[in-house]
C-alpha cells in the first residue's frame, strides 16, 4: 500500500481531497488507499430506436458480461446523451453501400434534429 503519511496531515488543496495518487500504466490509476482504478469508454447502440425484443437481448448480453466480474469489484456508470447535429462523413467502396448512405443522409437532413 502507498504510504502517504509523510505528506500533509490535513487537506489544503483540491489534490488532497482526490483519491488518485499516480498513473502507474496507460489507463491504470493507483489510488491513495492502494486500490486500482481503470476507466473505460463504451458507446452502445441507440436504444430509443430499438424494439422491446432488442432491448431485452441487449440487456441480457450486458448482464452476462458484467456478472463475470464476480465479487470484490466496484462498477460505476455514467450515461451521456447528445443530439446529433451533423451527419458523419464516410467513404464506401461500393456504389450500393454509397447509395444507401446517401438515402440515410437525406432522411437525416430532412427529419430535423436527431
């Protein structure tokens, strides 16, 4: 465990209140209490446009992945939703896939906000 007793006994600055001690590997943080922290970013599917069967199947897959952690883990989640204002640019190798994307682009621009 990291011994921080040689440092300040009472907190004076914001860093004294935060739990992070050091970045020990790419994406892995050692906390002051000796625990490790790993932060991941995941972009899931749009569940607003999914049917009930798709949401149930997605929930089952996520549950199956998370229950493999077992005990001794703390998992924290944060969800952020943003409106899309621009249609993403993409290049397609075939004429058929390009045509499908052009139809989607037209519907996106015609439909208003997404």
